[in-house]
C-alpha cells in the first residue's frame, strides 16, 4: 500500500486579500506577470507555514496559482474558447465564472503544474500534494455540443488527447519526486443523484454507459505508469463553490463498481453532511486501498467537535479497516478563487481539527 497521510486535506485554501487584489490588478493589466508571481510566492509561503503549524501531514500550495481547480489544465493547453457564464440552473452551484470549452484540437503548450511543484518541492520541507483534474472531469467540463464537434465529432474522440496530456504530466510529477498526486473527479457523484441521472436521460445519454466510459478513461491515464512509490488518490465530492453544491446522495449506487474498478491507491470521500449518506458503501472498497474521510466541512465556519469526529471515525471503521482510514475536510476551502464563506482563522481551526483528530485516532 502507498503512504497513508492521516491528517490530509483536499488542496485549495482561501486566497488572502492581497492575492485576490493582485490577481484582479493583473487581469486589468495594472501589474506584470512577475509581480503577480511575487505575491503568489509570498502567499504560498504563508500557507505552508499555516499547514506546518496546524500539524498537517502533507502540504499543498493552496492552488494559489489557479483561478479554479480545473484552470491548471485550461491555462496550459490550446484549443479552448471562452463562452459567457451560464445562468444558474438545477441544484445550487453559485457559479459566475466564464466557461471554457473545446473549440479546436487540444494540444499541450507547457507543463500543467511545473510552476506549482517546483516551488513546493523547494520550500515545503515536507511531503507535498499536487492536484489534477481527472480525464472524466476535463472531458465532461470542456466538451460542449454545438461548439466542440468541429474538432472532435464525439466526446469519445476527445479522450485520447486528454489521456495523453495527463499521463505525461503524472510521469513528470513523479520524476520530480512529488509524493502525492490527487486526481479530482467530483462529477462521478452525478451518478448518485436521481436529478442528474434524469437530466442525462433527457439529453439522450445512458448514465450507466457514461460511468463505464469515464472509469475506462481515468484508468487509461494511469495504466502502466511507474509511480515510484508516489501515492495516487481520487477525490469525490458533490460540488463546492462558495458554500454551494451540485448534487446529493449516498455513494451506494456507484460504490461497488467505482471503488473496485478505479486503479488508485485510495479515495478522498465527502462525509460532512446528510447529503453524502452513511458509511455503509465503504464495505465495497478493496482492503489494499486507503479511504480519507471528509468529515470536516469547508462550507461553513463553526468548528466541529473532536469527540463527534472520533465517534464518526469509529462508525466508519465498522465497514472499513481503521488502519486504512484517514481524515480531511470534505473538499477544498476555495475550489474557485472566490472561496467559501469562512474566515482565515476558521480555516486554520479546521486544519488544526484534522491534525488533532488524526493524532487522537491513530497516534
């Protein structure tokens, strides 16, 4: 089994005000890219110190060089075009960000994460995590009927190009010595929500066929790679944008298929509210994998109670071995750059709770 980081977190952190101001100034042409980079560097060093003081087992850069969790892909490739922000529909999303979609052949222009991993490796002084959107996430996010067919006549035609880009990025991260790579695949939880399944059917899609295609594509991005001991884990949640979400439902409808079919070392799973159901689906996770329990919410500020968290870990251990469990928040604190509605100090306390609970649960 790959390394288990008991006190884990999903990746993104709240952007400090100085970074938000610098990013806005850069978008208006008021400061140069190197000036923005200086602000990002300082903010990341502060975030590393916060994680160190909180007692985390693995560090991230807070995704401070991104506008949102997928932008690390969009910023590094050609072939995407921008559409106006959509009006909010369906389950609460709260998104107002411009939409990038495939409009031409997708080609990698540069490394996706070299600008993140090099700085982290230099300054973290601890194991570091880099997050990447999954193939399924990228294709389902960026392929748009009515726009993308000129370059790719079908969704399936896009998969090989995205798979190749992610495989190369993962190989290069491993070669750099990055010890933990998180594959973000929140859209799998579409398949646990009856509203989303019905929406797929109305669009002429079979959700049971779709999930098989996504699993095959995500596995293809990892198959045969020499990971040299690096941990590869997949994160699943039900949406995370300024305190809102896109779906709800227990993992039960997809648990047996997904947990056994995806070839990763572990899963980071959302369990911070009733929207996620109970721990029973964990019985389907193979015993050679790790499950990181997302018990602490990033959607609101008030801290959880340590005793309640320990009790919930014990409940989860009824269905999956205690020695293969870990704890984290259910998602990032700022999946999109605007961030969730909590303060920097509330975020700090949440991370301290992760570490404190981990020490009490596993020593």
